[in-house]
């Protein structure tokens, strides 16, 4: 992940902007591989999605779901909401 912060001095209050970005290409490629493995591999454990940190941050910011919380996977309501969000907003990250 890469972050930037810009500050314009010389004006009252100054202008400032910030941004965070991440190359999600490896995550999209991994999701493609996972989809192919689901077609040909054993069905004992199915992976739902490959989620880059930048997307996890976006989900926390927009919907209040903290994917990095140790209790997140145990909250069935949050998990169901997360699955809907991924299917609607980030389908290219799906592994199935």
C-alpha cells in the first residue's frame, strides 16, 4: 500500500489532501486461480474471496465492517452483510 499527504502552505488554513492506494492485480489474479481450482479441485474447503487491504479499508469506511477484527468471522450477521457487499460491489474478487 502507498499513501500520500499533500499540504499547500501560504493560504489561511492551507489545503490538504491524502490518499492511499494498493496494486490489487495480484489479488485479482489469485481470485482467478482460486475459481479455476474450485472447478477442478476437491470441494472440502471453499474460499469465498481474496480481499486486498485497500478493499478491507473501503468496506470498513463505507459499511463499518472491520474484516481485520479477530471476532469478525464469528459474527454471522456481519459475515452475511460482507458477502452481499463483495457480490455486489467487488465481484471480481470472488473465488467461487
